[in-house]
C-alpha cells in the first residue's frame, strides 16, 4: 500500500519518488512538535499511536543533517529530528484526486496551541509535585534511632541469608568437632571471615566464653552467626558497631527468641515471594527429615519434620520466554505430630491457593502403600529395607561381598543373577515398584552375606559398626514375622505394580492407568472375598521359604507375652488376622481414597494431549468433557465454550499437515505458539501440569541452573580406624532408566530432570549437614535459591510482627 505525505501542499507518494517516508514518533512531546509544525488542524485530535500507525512525512520536510542513511535500502532519522521545511504559501491545486483538502493553521493559531500546551504541561507538573508532597507527608519520618534499628536488623538478616545460601551451620562447632569445610569455604570466597571463624577455638577460655582482647563487642556463645557479626564489625559495619560498642564483654549477639523470630520472618517472606502471582498450585509432601530443634546443637534435640513443596507453572518465565515453565519450590516444614487429616487441613489453611485433592507423597505408589500401612509386620519390612540400603551405601566392601554371594547363589540362572546384581549396584531397591519381589529373591544371598560378615568379625575389611549393623539385620531377617509380611506385601502389591509404574510414566501411560484402576480394585476385591484361600497359599509360601532358610515358624514374642497363661495362637490364624486381612483391606481403602472419581476425571484430561488423542483415534467424549468443565469451572476463562474449543482442537490435529509430529506431553503442548488461541485448553493443561502425581518435565529455565555451592559438612563423628571403606553419597548417580524403578519425586534429580531443583538442593543439604547442625529455616533458604531474598522487606515484616521486641 503506498504512503502519502501528510504535509500541506505536498503531493509526494512512496510509489512515485525515491524519498524516504517516516512515521510520526510515539513520544508524546516530539509527536506534538511534529503536528504543530505541520499545521494540520485535523491531526490535533489524533493520539500518538494513531499518528504513528497511519500517517507519514517524507524526507523533503527535514533538514538533511537530521537524516542518516544506515544502508543502501535503509534511512532513519536522528532521535531529536523535527520537521521544519514546509510550504504554507497557498493550497496546491495539483493534489492527488483521492486526497482531501485540509485546513492549514495560521501562525497565530499555532502560537495559541503551543501556549495552551505549555500551560497544560505546567499544570500537570504542578499536580505531580503536589502528589509527591502529599506522599512524602504521608510517609512517617523515621527518627535516628528507628533508622539505626532498621540498619541493624538488615545486617542481621544479611548474615542469616549468607549462612542459609552457603549452607553454613548456625551454631558453629565444638572443641571436639573440627571446623571442617567452613574455613575453607570462606577462604575460597576471598574474605577474612575464615580467620574469624577459625579463631573461635583460640578465643575460648576455660569456661567456654569467648574473650576477644581489646574490643568491647565480644560475645559468649561462640557460633558462626556471631563470628560473622564480629567480622562485619571489623569490616566497618557501623550499624552493628554502634549497637554493640557499649555492650558488656560477654553479652549475646542476638537472643535465641529474637533469632527464631527473624528466621520465621525470613521463611514467610520467601514463601510469599515463591507464591506471588501464582493462582493455582499443588502441595507435595517430601520425605521426612530430622532437624535440630535447639540452637545449641544438642544431640537429643531433634524433630522429624515433613518438607512441603509447591508445584506450579511459572507465569513470569512464560512472559519472558514466551513459553511456560514448571517449578517446584520448597515452602517449609511441618511437624508429623498429628494425623493425616489434621495435617492436610493445616496445610490448606496455611496455603489457601493449593488444591486439596493434589496432596501427594513424592514416592512411588507401592512404596507409599507399604509405608503407610499400619501393621507392625509391614513397618518392620519397610524399616529393614531402609537399613539394608543405608548399610550397603555406607560400605562398598559389603556391597561387593553381597554381589559375589548373589553371583555364587544364582550361577545357574544368568538372567536372575544379572537382574539382582543390577539392583545391588544401583541400590535403593526398596524404593522400586518391584521392591518386595526383589527383596524376596535377594533374601537368601543377603542372609548368607550378613552371616559371613558376623562370622568373620576379625576381618580388617569390617569395622565394629558394620559388624554390629550386620548382626542386627541378620536377627531381623531370621524373624518369621518379617518373612510373612514380606510375602504378603509381595503378593498383594503385585496387583498394583504395573498400575503404579504407569502412573509415573508418560502422558499415555498415566491415561491408561486411569482406565485400569477399576480392574485393579476388582482384583483386590476378589482377593478380599476369598481371603481364606489366598492367605493359605501365601502362608504356605512363607513357610516353605522359612524352612529353606532355617527360620522357625512362630508367632511374634510380643503377642505371646500378651497371651501369657492362655492358649498359644496358631501362626496361620494369627498372621491372617493381624497381617493379611489388614493389609488387603488397607490397600483397597487407600486406592479408593487416592483415586476417587474426581481424581480420575482430572487424569482423563490427559486425552487432550495430541499424542494421546492420536492413540484414541481423535474420538470425543462429550460427557467426560462436561465433567471436566465442572471440575475446573472456576479456573477456565470461558467454560461454556469448552466443548466447541475442544472440537476445534481435535480437528486441528486430526487434519494436520503431513510430517507434523504430535506433542507427547503437557509441556510440549503448552509450548506451542497457537495454543494461546485456545484459552480454555491452555488453562486446563496448565492446571494439569501442576498435578503432583505426574512427573514434572524439564523446562527451558531448568536446563541452565546456576551451580549452588554444596553445604558445609562438618564431621560429627570420626570413622573408626578399622573402617577402610569411604562414605558413599546417599543419592547415587545411578539414574538409568528401568521399568521397575520408582521414578518418584523422592529421588533428587529425578524430580525435575536436573540437579538444580529445590528438592535436589534440599537433599544435598540433608546429606552434607549433620542432624545437630541442621536448621529447617536455613534449609528453606538454601533450597530456595530461585526466590528473592530481600532483607529490606524482611526488616519491614519483622517490625510489623514484633514492634516491641527490639
């Protein structure tokens, strides 16, 4: 389309001249100058955007010095260019036939317009000044004492954030515990803080009080926190120096109550930043972790806390990168001193944006069912598998001994030997979907391996700790209650093994799992209806295994003590009443609770992923779509048009161009450019992406994560001299794909496809920090590297919550 010059008496057209044509600037002030110089009365009412889009001026109206030729086909104006060359002598009679004659302003009219514009600008500036004066008057003026208090608190929050981000313990080190990597870490940072921390031992007198000669701000309890306070004072922090220069020699830096309040405020600010602009998220429970409950670092002060994660779609990343990205961030820890219903209610009250039907554990389905079953036998099995795994990981020599025993025991069955050897090398077989089948197959070689270690206790390969642990595990394996519970769990959870594996697979696998849950429940109900027959088979299997291993078949001693003086119960009847029936009933009940009709409706929405639609031959289910619209009605922008939108979506992919692949996951689908033309579908897939039952996909923002420093690992206890084998990390690097691997979010890197997720950072903190040095709030800071750590906002929040505690 040709461009016309809008200047009066100018007939130039872009198709008839080589002159460049320039748009009106979007800047309001420059645009007004252009319009005033043109003297076009009809352009005065136009906005800068309208003028920029529809009107042009040719290069003939600009001074040549204002025009720059940047290339053979590109001509631009300088930033301050203003048109000044016009012909206002009279109306040109040779105008184009399609152009209208416009009124040309006189010089007096232009002068009046300029004066009126200047008056409006002056009045607007005056109003802005009045608003600024009112805002300044509204802000209370801080006194010098209040300003010093804020600077002091800001310095303390900066120290706490430094400790959290670097993984440095809060309480420091005792005389018997070496400083480990704290000094090395601070030396690597190139600061003198290492000398301050390292000098804690040197400054300790006979009473354990620090006494820094010649300086009035020395503190009694020596800790990393106080050492960094001293370092900042030495480095010139005036706020801290003024605070403590008049304090007593042995005064505390910060009382424990105040420090706890500051840590609470820091955690609340981090949670607020993580969930800012997040409208829909899911709550995920991680693995329970031991934390110290006392700043003094006492061994007896320990609490078992449950980490809570939030999974959501990062809207800020979607705006910046034009594609959505999943995030999983740590929100904090909760105590386990309550039942499941109370815990869920407490979580949803604290985080009202989360979905109550989305609370989920980070492990596989079979592991979840076994760990949550309340029978004593199943708890013994789960605890024993954890102890075996921890022992094998801490002693590579013992693992090699077990591998040699397995190879010897199954030398006639190469396939079985290969499978069991792979499980031994990878470890953590207790977390897999076929954990109890593997344990049953490994039971005989494992028992032989443990007994050989106990018999050769004088061998230099085995330390006292390893021999002691092997002896305890051997006694547990020789208990018939363990064996009976293992056989029952193996047979009962065999019905849910494939179902649980599909739940943690791809989108198509999860969609297939939703259609198989009814069959799984039907099979378990058949077991419950014929429990006598099934229990007879399972008990007979346990008895045969016990006879082959030399394990006596008997009732647990604790039950015999309760029946003292009465008739001794028969083992078959006891294990039926106290093991088989409770386990089968619990698994059925738990599956019904976990996979209610609402959950299944939501999971069936995975049929909207194009690859799943292709597997289903693009068939439509109107009733299912209506049910989905009811579940997510409040989250959809226009739920009434969902059916029409989904029909268009199916037609789009059914008749796609040849060679166009079908997206196979929610992430790939949401990253499509044209998914924004389906707003209801976009919102629905975003909500599905939050489901914790699905494995989070690796987003573009997760592929390049900054490397977080490993937390300090002070030595809590020395390894015995007779222990030659080194420590092995709890989270190994054996993450090969396996059909029977757990695949749950419980394995650090497996949660997000990379090592930089909040879950993997938390696991690194727990792995490298002894229990007595752990702090739940510092763990939150360390795991929340992507959150904003703003000390000024923390100071304001602290002063609002504790105005009289300063």
